[in-house]
């Protein structure tokens, strides 16, 4: 006979695939969910996840699998972690998105093998049979050139007993993240569950002043540039040569651009190039999207608002709404990649909390389920 204690699963149980440094997992924990296990192949991201999410914090520490997800048996993990009446409530994950990136031009990315990883994500859906799954990706996923992947994904979900909401493109600014960041989220829910009570996507919490009366305006990113704690290992930035430092000195404070510095690169003589590169962040506005190269001013508007260098790892992490206690490991470049790949914590919290609340309201009370099971076993 099954033990009653083993069947007491009142806490939402989550799994995080392609978890990176742990943005989705931290958001899930912050909303009261238990992350049962996570999968991440990148060694630096895995080390960061292990340090921050597997040793401190939540009562249940996630089991981290630092392996290639294509080499892991999802059925075995389902049997290992979900038994004795326990179920996976939410499957999270953001399969690598480089193949769908909007920065790629013309036909680039159509046959990128990384695109197929969204189907590997679905292998785990079939094995874990979560009550809901939430997949995150870049807006390029919605481009016509990638329609075949998306259509196949929806067909697989329907055939496996899931109702899938249309892809929604969300801006992190609308949920209080001080950053212009658009991402696509796809939510699937078991067909046996009534989705009528579920409001998806959740209503925005922040809007530009005057956009919707009565709502708080978008947060600026000024707090990101407050002093870091003493001995913060992530209070580091790129080291620049004297010539580039002088360019930054000539760039007006709080939002000045490359053109304002008077610097013209050889590649810009015939075309204007990317206007934001070597530009300063304006702390009075939402920051630009924190990309995987967010610590490199040559890759975007990533120069400190008032100082003459690129932003630090800690400042980029704050813009992604990571707490200052979260430590990224692996060095400057690796940390920037982890931050740029992460789901902003505050956005993740808004989405996961909406799904978790819906599942708790929709599912029968655990005590009633347990009573029915024990009546059947008596």
C-alpha cells in the first residue's frame, strides 16, 4: 500500500530543461514551486546552477543533470523522479534559440540542427506527461521560414493529449523588468483540464505612462548601477584600451551614442552599421535587451551610463532581475552568455505563478484524491 506521506504533493512540482544558469528555476522557486530536476549541458552554466540552486535556498534542491539532453533517457528520469502518485505539474524550458534568432538574415537557420531541440523538449513532455508545459524562445521562432517546426510541435502536442495556446510574444517591460526584451512563450495544458478559468497570458503589470490609465509605468534601470556589495565576484567589466576609453569619455552621459563620440569605424564609411554599438545605456529608460554579449560594448548599447567602460556582470544580472546574491561562475564572457540566455526572473515569476495558481484551483484537493485512492486500495 502506498504511504500517505508520499502522496502529499500539495506543492507544485516543476522540471526545467535547457535550464542554463537557472532563471526559470529561480522564478519557479520564488513562486513556491519545487524544482525536481533540471538539465543543462554547458559546463559554466551548470556550475552556476549548482552553486546557486542546488546548495542553498529552497527546501527541495533540484537534481541537476549536467549532460547532453540528447543522450538522456526521459522515460528513465520520469520513473526516477515521479512515482508513488507524484506527478510533474509544470515542465519549463527554453531550447537553444540561435537557429531561430532574428539576427540571422535571409535563409539562415532554416536547417540549423539546434532547431530540432524543440522536438527533444517534446520527448520529455511525452515521458513526464506534465499537467502543463511552458516553452520559451526568441521571436524568430514565429518567422515563416520556421513554420514547419512550429506546426509539427503543435501536431505532436495535440496527438499527445494537450491543448496548446497560440504562441504569445511578450515584452519583459510589461511585467516590471527594466529591459526591452521580447520573447515567445508557448503554453500547453492537458486536454483533460478545463482551461476556461485560465487567463493566458497573464495581464501586464507595468505600462508606459499614459498607455493604460492607472497602471504603473515601466521601471527604469537606474537601480542596476548602484554600488555593488564589497567583494562581489561579479563586479567585473571588460578591460578596454586607452583609445576606446577616450571614445567613451567623448560619448555623452546617460544615453549617448557612437556617433556622438565622433568615432567613425572603417566599416561605417559606406553604411551606418548598427547604431547602438558602443552606445551608453540611459538609466532613466528600460535597458536594451541583455544578449549573450551584453558585457561587450562592441555588440550593442552596453556602455555604462556615466563611467567609461562596459557594464559589469552584476549590472547586467540586475537588469535581468537576478538578485545580488546570485553568483555567476566561469569568467566574464561565460557569465555574460548565461545572463543573456536567461529568462528574466520577474517575468518568469509572473508566468509561472499564473500557471501554478490555475493548476491548484483546477485540480481536486489532495486530501480528496488521497481518500479516493485509499478507498480503492482498502
